[in-house]
């Protein structure tokens, strides 16, 4: 099964940029990298995906180096409402089961 | 457009009782999933349905059964509930497996 490694927790303050790095050494050629966000008492929410280089949307940026063995989710100017658990996953274009690890618990303080 | 809906939101069962968790999606997705999440843990896949008419076991299927009633609905049944099944259950749907849409969850307690 697809395996990722990410920090268990991170702390930040409002207004700072937060970077969460995930390693995925056994990523396959056709796998995309996907990040989900989960607030307490809610289901996970898809936030961004990418294949290589950089992807940006209204929520976050995703940086993927050329070897694709890691990726970094960047949250610009976090607010208290960004306090959540962030999961890194990877998978291909066809149907497959996703594996959610324990994620990174981000705590944003005033 | 409600997305993925789940019923009930909360449920308390006694050991040995049975119940069915309901899930429906209005996004015309082919694939649907059932996960459980225990405190402080990530999600674990119980069963999934790649398309209408098919179901397959995930990582932790023991003690559960599923039915893909039609393209919209995917139910999860606990035939004889056990305390170890106390958890939060999430249903999800997707067109592409890596981009799944989750429901609000059902918090189940088995005493």
C-alpha cells in the first residue's frame, strides 16, 4: 500500500506561512500527490493535488521536486481557522484505494 | 446540491444489536467508500464500491457488510455490534479516487 511520512504535529502563529513536508519514497510514475484537510468533527476535504513542480489554488500551494519523492504543502498567512489535520496521499489516475496516514496536526495560535 | 449526506449523525447501540448507516451522494460519482476513524487516528477503509453493482473489501472489513443500492446510495451494515466498532464512520464518493468528497460522519458508540 502507498506509504507517506509526515510530521505528527506543527505549531504556528496567525499570519505566518506554514510548510508541511511529506515524503513518499515509493511513489509510482503515474501517481499524483494529493492533500486533504480535516477539521475537528468533520470529514476530510480535498484541498490540492499535483504531479510535478508547483501547483497553486485559492487555498494552498504544492511544491514537488523533480524526483517526486517528497512534496511540500504551503499555507500562506495562516489564520486560526487553518487549525486542522493535514493528510498527504498519493495515487494514480485509475481507481484505487487511498491510504490515509495519521496526518499532521497543525495548531495555529493568536 | 447537498454533496454527500449520511444518516444518522449519532447512534448508541448495545453489544449485539444491528444497524445500517446510510449514505447518499448527488454528484453522480461512480465510486463510493466507507471509512472509520478512531480517536487520534487516520481514516481506515472498510469497504468501497468502484462502480454501481460492485463492492470490495478495504483494510478493515470484518464485522461489516455493504450494499450499493444504486449509483447514489451506499449503505454500511453492522450485523452484531461490538464495542471495538465504536468509531466515527465517514462515507465518501469520487469520480477520481484521489479526489474524494466526504460526508459529515456518523458517530457510533457501542456499549
